C-alpha cells in the first residue's frame, strides 16, 4: 500500500534552476548544496547512465520492474515511460523520494519539450501530483520511504541516484547495498553515476558483479552492477 502521508514540498526558497552543457536544466538544492543532475548535461547523464546502461540491458525480458532511489525531478522516471512506449514493453516503476518538488518548478524545467515529447508533459506532471497511476505499458508508484514499498517485488533495474556520498554518506553504506541486492532480480542491473572505490567495494561485498564503465559526458567512469543469474 502506498503511504498517502503528505510530505513537505521543496519550492523556490530551496531550489533554483541551473542550465547544463547539453541545453537542458537541472536544479540546485540549497539544503544539500548539490545539483540533481550533472552540469555537463542533465538529460545526457540520465540517458547514458539509467537508460542505456541499465534499462537497455533488460530488453530481453517481457516485463521490467524499476526501483529508483531518488525520484528527484522525475527525469529518469519520464525517460523510463518513454522507453516503455518506444518498445511497447510493460515497465513498472517505483520511485523513492522523501522531499518532493513543487510542480511549478518541474514545469520550468520542461523536460518533455527538450526531449521533443511536449504532448506527454501531462505524464511528468502527474508523476509529481499523484502517488500512483497506470497508462499503456507503464505503471507508476512514488513512495516516501523503503518501508512503504510493496513486499516481495524483485527489481530488474535499480537507478541509484541519491546525492553524492559526500552529501548523503548514510545512503551509500554496506547496509544499503545489502538491502538493494536482496531486492534485485536474478540478472538484474544496478547503476549509479558514482565510481568511488568504497562504493564499488560495498556493492561487491553485497554480491553484485561490478564494473567501472565509461560515464556520461564530463564523467570518466560510473558503476554498473549485475546480480548473478
């Protein structure tokens, strides 16, 4: 069951839009003193890290279940929606976010327009306005915490998109990756923009087969991990 409690919304006092090198925008969070996406390209980073290096690895499956740790702006969720429509493949998306963002700010970012899907803008807005909805090939749920996720769901893709270890060190520890490993489907993939050695070691200790691979524009490396079959 989805937790229907009302979380505080981050607004213009906490966030402001920042242009990135590919022409898309990200947000700077004053509370964490960090951006939600790479300044070298918000959309470029999301496409490379989460779609190409994670979703594309699971295309052989009849249905893909995604967990995103850090829903944030909703950009990765929106790309997952577009992926489901392009491939006419059922995608079930679960996002975790304890600090949701005001819809007016998401409107300013205009990711649907940048991606040349302005007619799908209502989908991105609905992701921020409601906790759950279904559309053709795509189901969406947004949760405040891990404890509100449904039991016994195995995730084929895990987008680990928390703020950097220097900002939120408590989210990058061994306990977290042990929990994620248990929730990963056989052959499933976890990716993160981060390539730090201690993060890689934590993932390997959990049981993942981990590789450092080329990162998105402006980032030399990222981590891609698979749960053995």
